[in-house]
């Protein structure tokens, strides 16, 4: 397999990722982990022409898999307009390719950033937030059609080890999220292929091919309130070759610690004992 050449933008991003990985300190598993984020650093990354073109092709060829909105919800147009305005303000420079016309506003907004965009709406004050609309081009083993209209609890329902108290904390956080404030969290997993569009849940626990050629898949997630009843959730997916971790001894030790501590539902979510053994063996082999 080919890895990014030394000095390339992709290689530099990978080096930066392993200098500050989301598994630092051995972290894994469902947790809030939200950190305050200034608006100027909310969506700092511009979209590449290749990523913009990938999104445009996905919408053209798999429209209902990458964009959906509740057809019966009157607030969709308002919500998408607010999201589009926020994205334009965060990324005022035009993308390298023209943004598509005659597409939903949320899709046009998503063509300006490398992130997926999900709108969460509270239909009645005090009610749980639900998924109102989304532009989703990098799902991690879930289908948009299975989640649309679902509450926060329903969206996370398949995650084993997602504790009830975390569900309560998450709902309370959304209820109290201040206006014009945003927060950040990161997660991680190890995948056998550098594929961004992975909607099939049946592929989640595949561990095919040499583990040394697998990838760390990480999501940079943010939440930002756009209105009293509306929150924008963004997800930026990064893929980094596992083999590149050996440039940072600290990152290797942190990942080994995270893997060693996996048990119960966390281990299941990672992919099981066999997958863990294969990743640990790849880490050990690369230290020689």
C-alpha cells in the first residue's frame, strides 16, 4: 500500500494527529468529553477540491443516503438557512470548485467544509432533541435513513456500553447549550480500509488484511446552538495510517494503554479481542 509522501499535506496532518491523538492517556469509550471552543476555531479547515468533488458525486449518485430531512417538519427550511449562514460566516472564502446549485441548502453548505452537518431540533420546549436533517458523506457504519427523526438517545441506541446516565447528561447539555457557543470532542477507532463513506453496519467489525496496513479513523465533532430550538452538530472524519504512529513513541504507548484497558462493551465496540490482538501485534512489530 502507499502512504502519503514525506512532506505532503497529508503526511503533515498525520504527524500532527499522532502528536496529539484522541487516545492520549489511554482514552476510549462513550463519554461526553466536550471542551469549549471559540467561534473563530469552530470550523477552521477549508475543503479540498477532491473532497468537495467527492461530496458532489455522492449526492448525485446516492442522494437519499447522504441527504435527508423530515418532510413533515416545517422548520427544515429555516434550520437549513441558519446552518448555511453559519457555515458561510465560518468559511467566507469560496471553495475551489463552484458550489452546486439546485440542491438543498444544507448540501450546499456542506460543500464549503470537509465536515458532515447534522441539524438537531427541539419540536417543543423541554422535549428531547431529534435529528431534523443531515448532509452525511462520511458515516461510520450507520445509515441516515435509520436515524432521521430519532432523538439523541435513539441515534446512539446501537452503541453498547452507552450508559443511561450519559444519555441524561447529553440531553441536559443540549437543553442548556448557550446561544452562539460551541464545543468540541474527538473520538477514534481502527478500521481496515481508508474508506470515508461506510454506511453498512455489517462491515463495522471487519478486520481483514494485515493490521499494519490499517487506519486510525478519528472524528472531530462540534456542537453549536443556532437558535433556541436548533443545534448544529458537525463531524469531520480523518484517516491516518496506523503504520505512521511509530514516528511518535508516546502515541504508540498511549494506544497500547487504551487497547490494554478495553473490556466489556468497550472491547465489543472496538471490534473484539481478536482485532485488539492484531493491532497490538502490529504496534509491537513496528517498534523493532
